[in-house]
């Protein structure tokens, strides 16, 4: 039997998603919790591997098991054995050919950036921070240039293992709520460090270091060395993974995120 789970986690206390020698990853924590319930080895496959310090409210994974248990039992048991920084939101039986990564048609990442002169104490490791004033209109104009099918080589980490730098960007929006800037990117898939590299360059535009049209120049040049430095991991969240309706999974992005702020 194949089961899909939705998982949320605070990535600040983990060495990233992917299992590593020595442990300390989200995958290690989740597999250990499931194995304590199943008393059998469990190997999970995720929709998107997140780096150290990156969070998720809508990560999706799948695993195979011979155990026939109620779905709510998997949720309760996993959350009993998981550390406080990780939680399973739902579990659902899926077809044997479902794959958390390859069956997905979109991923939605959100970056939270605190834009004020002084750093945060309460939101430490959960938001990025930039002390210079940023022009929202300039950044929004630049973000619109990212839409459509593009070669994102200029925003690709050197160690990226993706077969192609060409991705389809469906959404690139920036909103301001007081001192908080919210960046939303939805695409077919993302390259390694792509969102953090995009945020870094959009911040350059917002500060007036470059014009909005610079984003088009970077896309055309396809040279990572010409773009801005990679922004910190702290403010990045994997919010949702989208799947075709035929898989019958709960709607992506229906987890509460910053209640009280419209659209979040």
C-alpha cells in the first residue's frame, strides 16, 4: 500500500530535508517516527528537497507499507513520535504509481522578508531581514518579467543537478503588509537556490541598485555571476505542491499561514 502525507516543519533546527550520515535531517526525523509506529523500515520520498534552514507548510511525501491502518492512525502516531518542529497534517492512501515528486505539476514557495531598520527577535530564523527601504513597485515590475517559460540559469546554484534550467513560472508576486514583504513564486519546478537567488536580485532592484529591466538582462545572459548574492534561507517556505485532480489529494495550499493577513 502506498500512502501520501502532508508535512510541515521548522527547518531552522535541521540539516535540510535529505537523509545524511549522522542524521539531523527532516527525513531522518519523519522516517524514525513512522518506523516506531510501523515497527518496520520506512523510506519516504518527498516532493521537494529543502536546504538547511528552509521551512515547509505543505511538503508532500509518499512511502510504501504492508500495514493496513486507518489514515488518521498514521497521522496521530507520526505526530506522537515526531519532534516538536515537525508535524504531519494529513495522510491519504494513493495509487501505487503515485510519486510525490514526479506526479507533481507545480510547487509554490513563499519568502518572508522583514524590511525595517532593526532585526527581529521574535521571528529569528523564520524571516529574512533587509534594513534599507525597498520600493515595492519596482520589485513588482521586475517580478512580472519572470513569468512564463524561462531559462533560469542566472538564478541556479553551481551545484544544481537539474537536467534543464528551463522552468515555467506561473506566479511571481510581491506584497507588503507593514514591515513584512511577502514573495510568492509558483512554477513547474525550481532549481537549487533559485528562489533565494531571485529574492536577492529583486532586493537589488527594490533598493535602486538596478532597474527592473535588469531581470530580463539576467535571464538573457544566463550567467549566475551577474546576479545578486543568494539570500538567507531563514525566510523561505515550501507552501504547497500541486497535483492533477486524478490523484485525489487535498487541495494544495489550504494550510493556514499567517492568519489575519488576507491571502496568507
